[in-house]
């Protein structure tokens, strides 16, 4: 909204000018009317006036003197002169004072509309450019610059990402974003800036203290739907900041991380960052280790088709999986391939390109297999796997099948080695047979189940972990822990109550 001051000593004319302004330009608001030049000057000193519409001949101070006096403290003030005199000297003086336009009375409605709309648009563009530059500095520089136009007790911060990857080139220009914003937030100003990457745009909206949150959320939804109509791959994260402008940069970082971690393929998303949110979806160390071991095991399979199917299964993917998690999984696989073929490629860039051209997780994986895995398949299949890799593959297979009845033969078949070879290398390294180690893992899992759910029956635990009966389960449990399941459970209950 742009503030207008009318300076006109004839009241009917002043009312007529105000009526014209209110009718033809909704972005302009008449905040005051002065009936002489001195009163107008005092208002200009106190109020943030954008446009002055003034008569030339007025009591106490004429319009030209008013404009000249105001220019000393308000250099950006835009002025329109009204006069009943078509006098060249007035026109010449007006030009010297950078008056925006010079209109003759009686007022021509069409001409006044043209002049006012042009002037408001010019001011709006200038303010937008200034505010956009200020936001850009807040995002990319350490020093926070003071900007009275954007001061507020709270802000709405929005980060918009076009497409899936931060390196995409956004098709959302500042002009398109502002158009969508103005249709969704008709009574608000906003700053728009490019983010740290090509795909991102940032919007900052000062909010009034009294505006209720529901109306803000409705406007956010309207903006999201307008942007979605422009492009089907819009991801938008927002946060209502209650801190000052000095927190803009921190908030932007958190919103970017929200998008990084939660963007899903083939959909648009509207995400809200709440106070205290620190959610970060990363694979745990155990998940990374498991995925690595699974891939190493897969590389020993004989057939290419079987390898491809098992590889897809090992990724444990679904279409609701975030791009962030999928990318992490593929990077782990890429690093494992690099170790096998003994040279490193720019896997991250390759995966980014694959994600950008894909519309589903399945398509990402299929393209990754074709471009990043199969070209090196023969190389890593032909390399002899060392003993440590085989041991790690045994670990992975046994750890992944605790609830199954695994035999030495099924283990040997899975790894494509003889039973005698597996027993020999495992016993030499671990001091026990693979099946003894498997039982040790099962008893560790049984202890965990007993602690986490004291109501579970020992028989049910034994059945779940593949023991032939409860008696044998109890015997193996005592062999590895020195206690029966009942004694272990009782000790746990006593310790829990003591703590």
C-alpha cells in the first residue's frame, strides 16, 4: 500500500481528488489532506508519504515551494502538480524539481488515472528492487542492513524449490512469483531473492501483530496452489518467524534443509517448519554398514539378471522415499563400486543428473543400474574377493536373517562358496563356527526382546528366532549368558526398579 498526501486549499476539489484516487488505484491510500502548504509540510515530516498530489497556488506556502522544501528530507517523494494555470514558468520550475507530472484543472479522469497508475507502478518497482536487494544481502552477507520498509515483529519466510535438485535452473522468475504473491497476499509487501542454488527462490513477508494465523495459512495455501498451477514440481517450505531480521539467514538454512531431507519424487509439497524442528533424515551407521555388506554380497552372484533384482531389493525403496535418502543409498553403493574398480568418478554429479530426469524412485534406480553399475559389473565380478570381504558378507547375511532358520549349506549357497571354506576362514578369524556366531547373534536379539517387552513369552521368542523348542532355546541362552531366560528377566526387572 502506498501513502498519498493531498495538498489543496479548495475542499471540494480535494474531496474530488481523493475520490478519484480511491476509485482508480487500490494500491494507493490517502492518509491525509492539507489545506495549506505549511500543514502539508508538517505532515510530510511526520508521515511516510510516497506520493504528494498538490495544488500550486495555496495559502502560506505554494505547491512548488512545498516540493522544494520536502526534497531536503524526503528525496524519494514523488509529486503530481495540479494547477488551473497553463503557465510555462510553472512547468519549467516543476521540471527543475523533478515533479512527476503536471496536470491542469479541471481534472481529466482518464489522464489522472494514467499518471497515478504509472507513478504507483514506478514506486512499487523501486521499492521491490530495494527490498529484494536487502533480502539478498541478509541471506548472503554477514552484516544485517537496516530497512525500515521491512521492519516487523514477525515474518513469514518461504523457500521455494523448482524441481527436485538444488542445481536445477528455476523457471520461476521474480515477476511470476510476485504476481502469484499479490494474488494470494493482496494486503502485504514481500521481498524476493535468489537462494544459494539455481533452483531456489526466497520470499520474506512482514506480518502484522494482529493478523491471525489461520488467515496467513490460507494465503500460503493459495500461493502454493498458484505456483503449482505454473509447474507441477513445486516444493515449498515456510516458517512464521517471531524473531527479528537478524535471524533471516538462520531460518533460511533450516528451511533449505527441510526441503533437502523431505522432497519426494513426482509430487509437489508444502512443508511447514515448526519451532524447534531439527529433523534430519540420515542413514544410521548400522544402516550404512548393512547396505555396504549387502552390496558386497550381491557382487558374488553369478547371473546379471539375478544381481539386478537383488540389488533393487537391497535398496529397500518405496515411492514415498525422500530424494535425500535415496541419494544417500546410491552414494554408498557408488563408493563401494569405486573401491572395487579402484578409481573414483564424480558419482554425486551423476546421481544428481539421474534424479533430475526421473519421475519415480524406480526410474532413478533403473537408470542408476544402467549408467553406474552395469558398466563396471564385469570388472568387480572378475576381481577375487579377499577373506575380509567374505567375512563381512557372512556377518551381513546372518545379521539380516536372525528370524530365519539358516543352515551352513544355505549360507554357502548364498555366498557361492563351499561349506568347508566358510567354516575354515570364519573359525580362523573369529574363533568359532558361523553357526555358533549365528546363535550368539540370536541370543543378543532375544535379550533385547526380553528387555523391551517383559510380557513376551519365552516360547514365542524361541519360535520367532528359529529355535526348535523352548528347552533348546533355554540351553543355548544359558550357554552364552550364564543365566536362564527367567533369571535374566528377573535380574532386569530388579535393576529397572532399583533405578
